[in-house]
C-alpha cells in the first residue's frame, strides 16, 4: 500500500486476482513507470468486445476520488461503477491514450444501492494497449 488512505490494496500490482480482467492480457510487469523505474504494467486487448480491468472496493456509499497514471494506444474509459445490480455508472472519464504518462483523476459519489463500488478501466479493444501505474482511491470527507 502506498499510503494509509489508499483504499486499493494492490495499487501498484495490476496482475493480481484483486484486479479482475476480461479480454485483456498482461504482457509486461516491467514497463518504465513515470519515475523511470521498471514497475508499471502493460495490458493488451484480445477481443473486439470491450476489455476491462477492474477492482471491487467494499464500500456501499460515499464520495471518492480515484487517480491512476496511464499511457498507451487507443481510447479507454475510467469509471466508478456499481458492482452488480444494474451496474450503474456513477461517473466516467473518456481518455484518448498517448505514449506519454498522464495522471488521470475521477471523482464521484456512490449512492447506497446495496452494492459495492468498483473502479474500472474499460473499452480496451484488440490492437490497443494500456499501461498502468500508481492507482489511488481515497474517500473524500463530507464537507
């Protein structure tokens, strides 16, 4: 864990069972990260359907901010989504990936719909790739 406030247990290792995947494969665990070390992960889409990488957080409600460093090729989305039920999207950020590391951030409020929150990187298609590093999810305090 990076910091005690980070709700993501595996914020630097995306090739664990906590990060669920569909139609993407991890092709490298030693990509050069934004700090010049070999700790970033690269995933490649394997299908024409929307591939994704996601992490479920055991929180039913609240306000959250998720940040993650990304680079790659293609268009992707990062989203706050309901785990189960009707898979409500609480907030979405559309990203056109480039070959330069960029830190993206998404804030959103999760209603208490009886299901957990999930952080999802989606819309990864065949012939597209995304490298990930430094994910952080924090709960925002109520004003």
